[in-house]
């Protein structure tokens, strides 16, 4: 089964040289988080076709599906793609905080 993960956008990246087919695709720094909103590992570089930015809670996919999640029909070498904005996340009866817990 394919998995969808939660993450928090921590920054934006600008590529001066783009792989063919990646023109116009935004790159975001993404921090994977667990069900409590705490970091689960190192930050990732994620391709993003959505209008999200630093501080936003999002869901993302990885692997081959990440490349298929981008617009157009061009298959590009992408390992992680942001697929949606998480307005609110409920975990076992509690709401995941929108801000990063300290």
C-alpha cells in the first residue's frame, strides 16, 4: 500500500539549472513530522505544484508516485512531492497543532 506522510514546509529553494520538464516546478524544504507534529528526521527537498510556503502543514508522497503527482505528462526525476495542504489533522481525538511544537 502507498503511504501519505505529513510534513511542515520550512523554506523555498531556487534552482539555477533545471532538469528538462522541471521548468516552473517549485521546490520546497520539507520537514517530515509525526502524529504529534514533531520532526521525524532530516529535511527533504520536495517538488510542489501547490501554493504552499514556510510554516504550512502539508501531506506528501515519495518514490515513483512523487514524479507522477506533478502536472503535465512529463515523467521527471522527483523523489518527494507535496500533494496537499492539511488544514486540520485529527489524531486519536486530538487536533495536530498548526505551529511546530517546541
